C-alpha cells in the first residue's frame, strides 16, 4: 500500500474521531448484573433463548418499578467461549461495580472461579460449571442456583427405578460427549450402580458429536434397559437420530436438561415421541410469570427477541435464572437496605433464598451458606410430539450420594485447588 | 520531520549497526517502555490486567511463533499445544514445590523437547503438508492432556495455580503479575530484535528463502530447522508458564485448543511475517478487535435504537473480525508493520515528498 | 469383541468415510488445479447447508428445487471467492493462503448463524429413518444414501477430469505458464475449480445437514476431510475414494475397539494419527505425485 497525504489525513482524522468518547449511560440507582455469554461459538444452541428469557424477566422487574427505587441493568455481551474475552468482561465489570456475572459456559465458569472468589463477585453458573460448586463453604462466590449435573443424574436414575420398581440386574447405558462436562455425571452413575445393583456402561463420543455413527450400533448391541444421552446442541439431535435409526425404544431414553423443542424439530416432532429429559423449570406458556411477561413486556413491544421463542425450555430456564437472581437481590435488600451495594452484599441475599418458586415456574429452591444448589429439585418430562409433559412431581433424589460426591471434590479443591 | 536523519553521522561500525539509529525511534521506544513501566501506577486496573497484561503475553507468544514462521519460514498450526505443554509443566512443577524461576526454565525445556517432534515433521515435508502435520499434532497433544487425569487434574479437569514468588516477591494482586509478564516480554523482544544479526538468525533466513539452496551453501537444514523449532518452542513454553501463573490462574485443557493456535498465526500474519513490531500490532488487533467490535455494535444498537435480532447483533462482530483478517491480507499482505513503515517513511522525508521513491 | 459388530462398524464406517470424502474432494480439486490450500471447505459446506435451508423455508421452494438452486448459488459464490480474494493472492506464500481461507471460515461462521439464527436448523431430505437390516447387521439408511451419492459424485469428478474441461484443468495443474501459452484461460479454469469445490461442499453440507441439522458445527467436518486428502494425496481424486474408505473404517473401528480401552472418544485422534503417519511414511499420500524441487 502506498501512503500519500490524502490517505494519511483521512486515517489520522478517523483515529481522532474514534477517540471522541460516547456519552455514558446514566448510572445512578442501578444494580448491575453482567451477562457475558457465548452467542457465537459453542453454546449457540442455548444462549440466544436463555438470554432472551433472562432479559425479559429483568425488563418485567424494571417495568414494575424495580426495588426501592433501584433498577437492574443487565449487560449482555458475547464472549465467544474465549477466556481472554471473558476475563476482559470480568475485569470491566469489577471496575464498574457489577455485583453478579452469568457466563453460561462451563469452560468460562471454570476459568473464572479463582477471580470470582478473590474479587468477591457472584458468579452464577446456571446448570453448568463445576458440580462441586454446590458446596458454599468451598466456593462462597460461585452460585449454581440450579440442580447440578450430579443431582440431574440422580433424579434420572430415580425415575428409572420408579418405572421399573427395581433396577437390579438392569443395564443402563450413558452415551456422553467426551468433555469434562460429559464425563462429569459418571461418578454418580457408578455410585448408584453399586447401591441399586444395575449394570452401568458409558460410551463417549468425540465433541461436538456430529458423527456418532460408530457409537450407536454398540449401544444397540449392549441391549440396554435404559439409555441416557448426555450432550448439548448438535450432539443431542444426532444422538436422537442415531437412536431412531438403530431402533432403540425412545420412551426408555433420557437426556440431561439440555434438550429443547428446536432439537426435537430438527429430528422430527413425531419421530421423537416419548423421549425423556430432566426439567429444572416448567416449560410452555402456562406458568404465571410467562403470562405476565407476555402481557407486560412482549405485548408492549419490549421483548428481547422473537415472540415465538417465549415459553421454550431454554427461554424458561432464562426466566428462571433471572427470577432467582432478582429474588436474591430482594433478600439482599431485606438484609441490608442501605447497602453498600457490593458483591458480598448480594452474596448474602443469594445465599438466603427460601422456598422460592417464581409463581410456580420452578420447584421450591432454598439456598444456604452451605448449599448453593438450592436443593437440587427437578422433574422428568416426556416429549409428546408437541411439548414436554411432566412425568413426575418436583423433587430430588439420592441427595446423600450427590452430596458425598460434592464434598469429596470440594474438599479436594480446598486442599489442592484441583 | 519527526524521524530526522539529518545530522546523524556514524563514526563507528557499532553505532551504525545499533537497533535504532534514528533519535526519534529511540525516543519512541523509550516513551513506550516508560509508559509500560509506569502503567500499573497511572492506569486503571482494568486496562492493566484486562488489556495490557494479555497483550504483552500474547505478543510474546506471537514473537516466539514469528521466529519460526517469519524467521525460518516454517508453518506451525500447533503453537497452542506447545504453550499448553509449558503451562501444564509449570503448574505441576510449582504445585510440587519447585520455585517458579526454575519451573519457568524447566517448562520451557519441556516444551522445547516436545516441540522438536513437531520439527521432525518439518524435516520431511513443507508448506501445506507441514501445516497439516502440526495441526494433527495439536489435536494429539490436546487429546493427551484432557484424557490423562494426572495432567489435567482429574474429573473437573481444572488445576488452580498456587501463588508463586519471583525473586522473593510474591506474584499477587495486579502489579506483580504484570511486571513478570513485562519482563518476559522484554527479554523475548530483545532476543527477537537481535536474532537476525546472529549467525543463527542468518542461517534461518537462508532456510526460509530456500532450504535446498541453504544446504548447498553449507547451512545444515537438519540442524537449523530443529534448532528453530527448539528455540521457538522454548519461548512458547515459557510464555505458557507465565500465562498460567500470571493471567489464567486456573488452567483447563480448552484454554489451549486449536483456536489459540489459529489466533497466534493470525497475529503473526496480520502483524507482518518476520516483523517484531508487527507481532505487537497483530496481537493487539486480533485480541481486541472482537471486544472492540462487540462494544461498538452494542453501543450503536443502543444509541440509534436499532432493533436488530440478538443473533445478528452478536454475529456481526464475528463477520467484521473475519472480514478484517481477509481485508488485511488482500490490501497489505506484509501486515500492520508495513503500514506503520509507510507512515514512518512518509514522515522521514516530510515535507519533501518528491525525494521519496 | 464379536465379528458381526466389527462388520457393522466397518460398513457404516465406509459410508460415513465416503461422506467425509465429499468434502475432501473440494480440497483436492482446488489444490490440484491451483496449488492453493483451501481450509474454508468446511465453512463452505456450512454455508451451503444454510443456503439450502433458507431457500427451502424462507423462499418456500420444494426441497429438490432448493438443492439445485443452492448448488448453483454456491457455485457462483465459489467463483466469486476466487475472483475477489484468491486471485489477488497469487505469488504469496502458502501460509497467507491458509490464513486467508481461515479468515473466510471465521467470516462465514458469522454470516450463516447471524442471518439465519444460531439455533440448529432442520433439513429434511425425506430419507426414511427406518433401518435396513441384513442378517444381524444394521445399515443406516441415511448414511447408505449419503455414501452412495458421495461415491457417485467422486466418480463423476474422476470422469470430469477426462472431459475437455478436465484436460484443461490437468494442463493448468501441470504448468500454468505453459497452459497460458497454448491458449488455456488459466484464471477461468481455476475459478471453475473453486466453483465446483463450493458446489461439492454444498452437496456435503446438505447430506450432513440432513443427518445432524444445519448449524456452525458443519464447518468442523474440515479436519476429517484434511486427513482424507492428505492420506490420498493432495492431488489425486482417485486417492480420495480409497482414503475416504480407509479413514472411515479406521475411525469407526477405533471407536469400537480403542474407546473402551482408553475410556475416551478416540475418533478425532484417528484422523490426526493418520495425517502424521502418512506424512512420516509416505509424505505425498497414497496416490499423490511427489513434488520434485529444484534449486
């Protein structure tokens, strides 16, 4: 390239203009939540809908006047599952006095654990992150606030047992993505196998799971009584496709929480009839909160995304997390109305939520200084061709086994930082 | 103007061969060095640990890769794996009580020892084939790390980095890690600035231009290709170690995936192959362009009240980022360093444009 | 380990391998005619998938028309990419081309999900899900059809190289200057190669899209395709056919035999090991021509 006077002047003036600061947004009377999430890389399957639900709930809260004159500002930004970008966002939030971050990505949550603990900013790890973070004594500022993978695994096994009365001698197969996230539930399945006497076998597939052609013939030949498929996004749809092609009975297959209506649409709404999944929040538009959002937010044109997505599984999980975060905020205001409005202040609130159900959207959640999971309640739902229908009541199962596992790893973390 | 050549007369060979013969260049380097040294005390914490620290580390890594790609002309798509080896070695060493100074050197050596295996492929193939084999090795290293619980740290696959001290000073807070990174970056930069003036650097240049021809004039391609990989991997390992201790503070396998390797290659190429200055420019652009675009699009959308869908809003930065890389390669294949050079040349003779060729 | 399971894995491996081979075909085609590295082939497959979905759902075309239209659109896109980007890069070192195509991949990965939304999009070719069972061996219908189409397309490409256009392509790949001097339009030939590569990528994107749905992860098919093209030889179309079968079977069997031993998904590693082994044992692949360098 050749530089002459004109290009130089143009470039120089462009630089100067770039320097002019944009007017800052009004910052008084705001409680600031940060949501650096992955919109573009790995978690694309969930983030858009989750974020829409979270933002809609917070809009609802603000529209209703907030709390004590305070409103919540939610900063949504893409971190692309890239740690330097997540750290940049985290440092910026720290400087600007944010009290909560919600990265919605297991690798980012893991990478930010040390910073969250040191800088005392509440990090929400919705249905992701480390399972052992449920132990509040080891991770005071890491807040799962939702059933972790171990609780989900235990509930799924519990459901199987209730269906079959006895699991002794049965065979349960786990088909999972070969990442830390996919390997995470294995200890629980093994521990429960000893307790309940079923045979357990795990089949890992390479991430992200767009080719599982060699796994499912083996699954079929293992002749399992129950199949659990543990993945996310494209891995789930491929797993379902392969299961159908291998002639496995879908009504004896269950997924973790990461299965949504759009996955079913990809595979075929009717073809997937009978599939089970774990549910952390009620789906659909019936719950009162969703109705409120439809009336007070979406109808006024303030919705954060397409109206058609309101009420999907991931949208409702977003609403659920928004609601729990706001409930934590209310509790914090109850405890110390005059602040100072910092991370530790909100932490007190988030750790003292009692029997919160968001008007029936979720099972009652109660957090304590020890239990950041909030009880680990959920239920199993079945796809009926158009929506997921609850198959059991809200509840938890084998929390003793789950907590033994949590403590084992959190002790290890306290001791050696693993 | 500015870069004035008038009045500079060299009386000794040493004076003529110095790194920055022009007074203004020297002043500029001095000013930047001073700024970087004073940054923790003058700048906000956000800029120090959110921008300057990663920038220094990524620049150092890009410099190490540039030695190989720009200096010796070998393609390496697995530099992230090399850094991972350094990071994991240092974390394990430090956790077992080895002082960090020693761990830094040991982890550099560890990376170098494994990095030389990448180099073995370079002895047989080059160009696209070499790119593919380094890419494959990246996958193999990734797999090994994440599937060996002894390395990755078990089920949770994350390892917290214990607090270390360098020369008796504990590396805690924001200031100390920054200075450790700055020191490493300064050493790597000085090495890279001078390597071209050594017999080693000239041998690499000969190999870069044509390895067969280099062999004929007596440069052992076997020795120097492996040496190039050794040196570059050593730098990569050391940077990986400092990265883990000063910046990441908790290491997980996915921090060093192929994405990191591609990011680094992009830094080297967008900055300018073989240019030291370019590595710094490239690192800044590749690291911060996505963040900048994200904020800019967010502000534009909020400021103008545009109602664009979340999907589009979050993907526009990605498009701009990819587009930017393409644009740079098309418009200025010699990279950002060349752009700076153009500006510098413009001022070198300003206002007498006609003397410029 | 029973033999029937291995047989079943091997058969499905062949079919899946052929579907990967379709993507490798584009890489080989471009490398053979122009000597350029094409690392955007996976992203082109993704783009092709998105275009097909968009034509079928937004424009409301029937599926067969959408497929044909998408192939045509992507053919033009491929030619445009060559004209706008790669032609300007002639004479640049190979790493520049690699980076350019990687930049293109990032760009396409933004465009597709940005415009059409990031949720997985269904693409239904109307292939029935019901399995075909031969004895005790189950053959996956989607893969059977996909593999057959892929094999046909690979053979068609081999045939193409014997046509008039193919002879021109071979001439260009032999010596560009000499081709110029006998009146072959080298630029146009290379552009057509890119167009064909993009169209083949689209075909692969559609086939894989029908298996897994269309989203960004289609671009990850690149790695397998690279293993195939390296193993077969970067400038051998026939090599793709054989290498695709080898890679597919090796991956499939590794999943069956190695996974239980290692306790992890070894599938990706197989591709990488194949690349490394090929380069160490026979750097120019099974059928590739050894490039003789002169000082």
